[in-house]
C-alpha cells in the first residue's frame, strides 16, 4: 500500500492544503489502518457504515483513548469530505471512554534534580521545556529569529493546531542560549560554504532562494547530519530529532532515582502547575501554553487542589474537637 497511487494522491492533496508533515503522517496512518481493517477495500467502495464499524472497533476492541479515536475520525472525515467530496452524515459509532487522567507533575526539587543529571545541549532543551512551557517538538523547531533576548520572549511558530504564540524566556537561559545560537550559526556558515543550509518551511526556499543563508532561519538545535528535505528532496540540515533528547532524559531520570513516569511533556505540565501555585492567573497560563479553551488548562487546578477552594478533609475536624 505504501507508495500506491491512491496514497500518493492523498499525500499530494494534504500538502496542497498546507497541512503540517506531522498531520500528513497521522492522517495517512489512520487511513491505511481503516483500509487494512476492511480487508484492503478501496475507500470509494466504502462509506459511513464501514467508518462506524472501524471507529467502534477502536473503542470496544482496542480500548483507545477518546483523543485517539477523534484523530482517526478527523482523518476519515478529511478523506471523504475534503478529498472525495462525500458527506458522511451522522455516523453513530461507539465513542471511546472519556477518561480524565491527571498529568504527572514534578516538584521544583525533582525538576532541578533531573536537570542536574543532564549537561550542555540536552540540559538546555529540558530547561526550555520547563522554563517556557514548550512541547519538545516546539523547542527543537525553534529558529534564531524566534528568540528575543531583550524582551525575554520565545515565539512558537506553527504550534499545535497551526497556531503561533509567544511565551516566556527565563533570564537564566539567556547566556547558554546565546552560546547555543553561536554554535548553530557556525554550523550554518560551514553548510553555506557548500551551498547548503537549514530546511525551510513550505515554499519559502523557492520564493527566497538565498533564505537558507539568513541567520534568522537557522535552527538553534540543528541535527548533527544532513538529510533530504521531506518535501523537496534537496539536501539540507533539519533540527535535532526528539529521540535524542528523550533518550538523554530517560537516562537522567534513572540516575536521579525519581519513581514517576516522566517524559519531555512532564516539564510542560510542571511549568503550568508551578505557575498556578505561585499565584499566576489561569488565563495567562492558558495563553502561555497555547490552549484554545481554558477548560484544558483547568486540569492543572486539579493537580494542585485549587478546585477544592479551601475545603478540608472531614478527618481534620477531629483536631478541632480536642
């Protein structure tokens, strides 16, 4: 199925509409799963009933999370309504169980214990996740022009939901981040001498052929190797792959002997929780995280117990009777 005319035409349609590469991979993954589930039948020979069966199977047999089922639904809606121009109507599938899971959050002491197990670039990345509330993909895609050292601001371009936002930059990271920028620009200079440079978004490279020489477009955390551009095939330097940081983080967690399920995203959760604990307004935290709805941000009030509004355990009342 990989490389089939249908899949390649679908890929082309996604790219024409300007969707991100991550969305492209996700949509194609779920559409392939849908086709395989129905014995490799072509989507044109299927419709609402087959979609309903597939989505219900994900919920009942695979026990996927509600958000996973939603992503699969979005992929199939895109296929049928945007590409094949067929309206699906009411599907009536079995919804996945909506489970509210509280995010794992570290204490400030645990954050610094883990950070101290890291060094150089890996330490700086984790510090950025915690200090600015970034997702790992957002951090590694930062370019030189996205950092404003004078106003201590980080601009996140094309974040989740294709949104831009501005978040905080810790003053403690100014010096190490400037050093990292200088190292990245040195890499860019070497690449430029060979007529190469950083990968560029969308059609920017065609519109501005020399943009790869501009310092502003250089990744702050560049990959150590060159690779073909995923869209154009031209040789370029992409940003560091997230698996490099994830592996370094897991080693640091083991060394710190903290027995929590910790990932790169844990530091974003900790950023939000610690801001709320310090008295920061929830709307401000919402903006810094880039959440569309404040209800998404409110999960952190449950982590710190703010939703109790001062309520005490009934057992504590026995203290008053003594």
